[in-house]
């Protein structure tokens, strides 16, 4: 099944959760790559250089197929995984959450940590806006004037858009087609038009 869209975070947001004098500050933000995440995570860690732990989770890939969770010294499975579960439960990808913990002097136990990190992550997501991004593939078409109107109409019916249209002879159209409709569109028009080129997905 071709993925036509994905849900991600619009901006960076914060969430604050307190438990037995420990303070958990969560940062939720969109990311485009592991490198982009690492850069932002390092900046957060530097800003909170006196905190006890900097734990995180991220999800990448339009279907959320790549992900990672890190407990950063907390007991195994008590920090990164609860953060990751909140991202996945919200259906969010291309995003990350970093939670910094300031220890308040009282041990929370494994259950307490799981709850605290999860709640901090949830609060950061709740203060953000989840947006849907539609995935398109760009197609360049050379066609006759007689074909141009039909091509444009089919693009729009498929939920796509026309980026540019040059009505010289021949006509040149640059269109964006939703990924799920791409194969059907190409199969129909490639034999009919003068040329049809599929660009890299965007």
C-alpha cells in the first residue's frame, strides 16, 4: 500500500511534569533526519548541562518504519520506550521528543519513571499541533494543446496540482500527483502524450 500522507509536528513545543520533586522537561519537535535530531538534542543537553538524564525517542520514515529510543542511564525501558510509545500512539513520524530530568532526591522506581517520562512526552505533544503532510511525486509532461485540458482535469481529480503550465507548442506541464494515483496516471498518459518524465518524489 502506497503512503499518501503522514502526520508530524508543526513546531517545537514543551511539556513539564513534576513527580516527588523530580522535574521532567520534554521537548517535542519535527525532524528531517537523524543528523538534524542529533544537532537539536545536543543543543538541549548543553542548555540543561546540570540535569541528571537526557532521554529521547525519535521516529522517521513516512510510515514510521525507523525509530529509536534511548534511556540515557535510566533503568532499561523506563524512559526512551515510554517516550516512543507516546509518539507512536499519536501516529506521529518525522518527529522526536527529548526529555531532560532534574533529580529531586526521591527515587521513583521503574513504574514511576515510566509514568513520568510518558506524561512529560504527552504534555509536549498536547501543546503542539499535529499536521498532515501529503506526499506527491512531480511529473513533467509534453503534450498537444488538445490534450492539455484533459491532463490537467485528471490531475485535479486525482487530488494533485499543477505547478507550472507553458502553453507553447508543444505544451509543457509540471504537475504533482499523490503517490497512490501515480502508477495509474502514468500508465494512462505515457502512451498518449509526447513525453512524460517522473521526477524524484518530494
